[in-house]
C-alpha cells in the first residue's frame, strides 16, 4: 500500500529558501533607485538591514562545508577595507594618533585648548559615526554579492531574472527622465526640478546618468543574444532561449530610450562614459565587423532622430559651459590634495570630507559648501589614506582585467553559453563606464 499525503504536496525547504533569496535580491536591486536612490539614512538603513539579515541569513543557512568564495583572496581585500573603516572609528590614545596622523591629533589638541577639555582618546576619523555606519553598509553589499553569486551558481534562471529586473529599472528611469526633460513640472517624485534635465527618481542628475549608463548595455545584450542564437544553426536550450525576435526588438527600443535619457540628463561625464561604453561594445561583442556597424548605425540613427524631436540644443549648450565648471572642479581637486599629504597614512575617515572641506577649500564663494570632491578616486584616497586606497584601486583594476580576460577567452569554447558571454561583456562595459565616470563625479556614493 502507498501512503497518501493528505496535506498536499511536500514543500522542499531548501528550494523555498532559495526562491525567497532570489526574490529578495531582485526586490532590492529593483527598488533601490525608486526613492531618491535610497540616500536618506532611514531608507538606507532599511536596505542594509534587509541585506545583512536576509542575504546574510540565507548564506548561513546554505553554508557549504568549504566556502571557497569566502576564503578567496579576492574576498579578503573588501573585508580588509571594511575592517579598516571600522578601525578608523575606534578611539585610540592621542599619543598614538600623533604618530599615525599628526594633522588629526593637532586639530584635537586645538579643540582641547579652545574648549578647555582633556580628550585623551580620539578616533582617526573626523566623522566616526558616519564611518561606522558606512562599514555596515559596505558589509551588507558584500553579503549581497555573495548571495547573488551563490544564486547564480545554483539557480539556472537567476541570471535571466536579474537581467530582466535591471533592464526594467533602466527603462522606467529612462522614461521618467525623458518626461521630466520634456515637461520639467513633472518633478522628481514630489519634489520640483530646479533645472531642465532628466534625473528620474534620483535627485542628482550625474548619479542618475551613472546608474542608467550601467543598464543600457544590458538592453543591447538582450538584442544581441537573439542574433547570436539566430546565426547558430544548432541553437541550444539556454536561459536566454525565450528571447524571441519580438522581445529582441523591445530590448533594442529600451536601449535607445535609456541612451536618450543619458544624453538628456545633461551629465557631460555621463555622456562621455556612454560614448566609451559604445566603443568598447563595438570592439568586444563577438560579431562580425559588418554586423556591428549595421547595428551601431541603426542604433544612432534612432537616437539622433528621436533626440532631434526632443531637442539637442540644451545638450550642446551644456557642453559649451564645460570650461568654467571644469576649471572649478580642477580647483577643488588641487585644493583637496593637501588633505592627502596631511593624512597620507591613515586617511580622514569615511564621510569626513564634508567636515574638513571648509578648512582646505579657500577662495570659493562664502556660502558654497563642497561636500564631495567630484572625483571618487581622490575622495577615497583622502578618506582611506594612500596604502589602503592603493590596495583597493589595485583590487578593482585586477578584477576588471581578470573578468575581461575570462570573457574573451570564453568566446573560443563552443560549449559555453554564448548568451551569458554577451551579457557578461555588456555588463563589463557598463561597469567600466561607471568606474570611468568616477573620475569626474561621485556616482559611487
């Protein structure tokens, strides 16, 4: 006799947890940009909690006997950076700080003198609370990364679902941004727009451009994947097989719309990064030169056509003012360099630039406050110090090289899913453009 389960089908707890984790990461990656880019501390705190508890909890529940990813040398660098950010917020004897960071100790001795206090233990960071919170934020991102990595290896459809979510975010933000440019009274959610520019749900248009610049290459990949299968007579069943001719056209249209949004964000750094990404895609995508030129020509004809209808004159006027604004930012870079020299070993701590900039940036309008350097590499150098920043930048550079080398070498192996290679190349180009934009703005933040 066969026992009958009167309670219905048995639910696999492991599979249920896996699906829950997948929906959690997709929810996070889809909703983060919606409320002003989640920059408010309360909103950021909610996402940090979700990633630490949700992603971290799932990682613990599905811990493998030998978690090779956690023991990887690549994972040690971000863990070391996070630990150092925490160390910057721990009070140390002022005598130690005099050796490690004489400029920081000098400021605190001046405070003791003026306020009549006797502080004997101080932090290396000038903004310890901000740095401590930032360490939790960075740790949550690390948990999110490992969670996503494990889901990709265990769930075949995970990469396609995340891909669809990202293109959807780009399409929504692009449509919203173009409507803002055409009709500025639309505003950013419930806030008015001061200047005519596309910014979607992100307050700062340069960060908006930095975000969607990572997403339009993915839409191009959705279009390119179909044609890679179309020219492959022995089309295999993959997670990208559901991309039909109609869907590929929709991906192409989404890419055109997102690129138009980058242009009408009026972010000069974003537009230049977009051009760099376009060049990289032309070079790296595994198609013939003729097909690449055909796709590129069609792509830019549509962009120029629709862009002309909306109006490129504001974009051209924006680039006409590049000399003045570029000179201002260069002055900020030069005046911020003494912070590096004064704190070269330890840095000033994460989130401390906004406190020290009035001490170093002289000659600007009195009521003008620079809370960012407008150069992520210089700001990280100031905040972490030369040794730790050099380690971090080296990690990024080596990571980009290793990823690209792996993608390019994979093209010669027919057994590897070509769709994943195309998507990987597009994602790499978007990431590279994002990192290049960091030289002239603070999109990382």
